[in-house]
């Protein structure tokens, strides 16, 4: 797939993560599995393109404060099912997302940011909310065979973990999973975002944020995804034992998304 990265006016990091070969020689179908950053800034042209994709499920991995601040703007003529991260009803997590709380209170330098990223990836696979939405995503896919769109804020971290699990469920090898994960560094010019983002966070949190201090949070490294995969340990056992996906559902997934 030479056109895996899709260009939109107001949506970044939009990619087709189908088309990869599985370990048993089959291929994931193209135009069925999509991933992206948030969908708050879609214009009419973007919405027309999105409508053509026939998305049956939108998986929004953002926390409630992020969803409230940047609500999804979707084509009005379509109403796909939506899954959202099930936020707790109390505590600071109800006011800001965890990565925002980190930047507000603890971020000082790039090492802080990188360590946060490694820890976040490592805890995600066993977070109760993520396990719920990960399992619900796979169950919907098995039941419907719908084209799906997985996204978070930047379309790389939370999205990257779930897309790795989906590809793992379909039989893609780890080397290919890493290659797809690292495409963010091709799809997005990280440098253009650092200064304006640092200025925005400086205003939001009332303290100076250095653009270089947030660089590790705006890009991806293989070590980040490795942290998630280390926590998962055995992909097939994780999908069965932690996400509750049955052998029948795994077979239905492959029947619907492989060719």
C-alpha cells in the first residue's frame, strides 16, 4: 500500500492500517481499518471524504475532558456506533486527562517526558477502562466486519496500542506491528507542533513549558510500544484472557478482515 497515509485538511496522522500480510500468508483488507488524530477540526471537504469510507465504528480513546474540549465533527448524514473510554466519575482524572495532569504538575525536562511515555504505555494494557474498550472494539469487529476508525488526540499512543492489538489478533508479526507504529514519524512533522503546543500549555498551566521538554510526548519510539507489548506478554493469551475474546470471535475477525 503506497497510499497508506491519507491527507486531510483538518485531521492529522490519518492512515489505513490494513494491507499488511499476516504470518499465515493472508493480507488484511485495505479500506477497512483506519487510525487518526482527533476529528474536531474537520471541514466540509474532510467530512465528504470521511463519508466515503463507510465507517461503522468510531473508537475514541480520549478521556472525557479531551472529548469535551475538542468534540468530534462527523458527517451529519452518518451515524456510526461510537465507543469512548469509560472515565471514572471522581478525582482529578475527571477534570484533566492523565498526560495533561503530568504536564501540569510534573514535567520539567525531556527525560521526565520520555519516562512518562514509557510508563503510560506499560500500564495501558491492564488499565480497566482500556481493556473494556479494547475488548468491545474487537467484539464489534467480529460481529459486524465494519470499517472502523480508531483515534485519540494525536493518533499515536493510545491508538498505537489498540492498533497493535488488532493487528496481533489478525496474525501480523511484531516487526510489521512496529513498522506501522513508527509511521507517525513520517505522517506528521513533529517540529511544526512543538513551539505552538508549548505556548498553549504554558498558557493553560500557568508555568513555562519548554518545547524540547515535550518532544518525547509528540513523537514515537519503538521503546514506547515495546513497553505495551512487554506488559501484554503473550498477545493471543492477552486477547483471550484479558479482553475476553473467544476463539469463535477471533475466527470471525479473521474471516471479516483478511483476504
